[in-house]
C-alpha cells in the first residue's frame, strides 16, 4: 500500500500532465490556422459584398436619374439600360464565384499550414496537389490584376457623381451672382459618353440641377457608388494577401516534395 501522500502526489502529477497536454494540443491547433488566408477571406467576403450589393442598387438609381432628368426618350438610353442590366447579372455571378473561391482558398490554406506545422510522422505531397496549388497561384494573380481594373472602373461613376454634386454646391454658394448666373451653371451628362449626343435634354442647368442633387436617388446612388468603390479596393487588398499566401503555400509544397527534405519548419 502506498502512503496517502504519494498517491495524492501522483494524482496531481497526472492531472498536471493532462492539463499540459490539453494546452499543447490547443497551441498546436492554433498553430495550424492559416491566419493570412483567414484575414484575406474575411476581407474578400466583405469587399465583394459591399461592391456587389451597393453597386447593384446604385446602378438601378442611376438609370432612374437618367430616365427622369437627362434622357426622357427611352430609345436614347435603351442600350445603356441593357448594359446596366447585364452588369447587374454579372454582379450576381461575381458574388457567387468569390464566395466559393474564398472558401476553397481558405481550405487550401488550412491544408498547407497543417503540413508545415506537422510535428509527427512524414508528410508526403503528390504531383496533383502541387499542380492544384500552382493553379491557385496563377488564378489568384489573374483575379488580382482583373480586380485592379474593376477598382479603377468603379471610380468612374464616383467621379461623375462628384462633379454633379460639386456643381450643385457652386449653385448653392453665396458667391453665385443672381438668378441669371445660376441658370448658366450646367451639367451635360452627354460628355461622359453614357448617352448619345442627340439625347434630350442631356443638359440640366441652374435650379433644376440643384433639385436633382436633392433627390433621394442621387444622394443614395452617390454614396452607394463610394461604398462600392471602397469594397472593390478591399477586395484588391484581399487578393494581394491571397497572392502572398498561395505563393508561399505552393513553395512549401514544392519544398516538402523534395526527397532530400529533412528540415522541420
């Protein structure tokens, strides 16, 4: 029979080892989390959601403003309406694609990070796995370049709406001399190329222009385009992080596939 003090000491030691084992297990699990891919996924989902949601509503508001104020003849902006409708459908596809692609890249990050943090046994990679990882690198770079173009394109309506808003602010300013001076301040939407030059009226001046700036459609569309542009910028940043993460993951798999690889990260 062991003394009671020795038995209690052994039980305390076993409990301490169990707690230590649980702590080490938690640290190991946390070490296998691909934090870069996780941050990029959250940023990508947020950016795409802002761009798609706000862009969809802002495009609808833009069509309403054009139909009510700048192009009363339906045939003049029929092509523009079709293009905007097509862009709204493309937005649905973009949202669905990036939701799936972000999940796939996050899963690939978990897979590769677990390989790097592997402490027991040997980790073997296959040619197919390295090929898929390389494909992710190439596709992410292509998407990053494409979204740079989307970010630049999303800044165009912000610039257009800002010019209209700033013109309205000039009309409201005390420095404007009399009614005649106000009526000479105009905005010609035809110069942006979104409606033809024969569109009527195409140009709005003075108090009529100020009334447009005070409408809910203009206010909402302007701010939604700003948010959509910010969402596109956030997506570009997320794709840049994905580029670094996927390139690193591919390099790790390539290194682990070497037969002379004996170094543990």
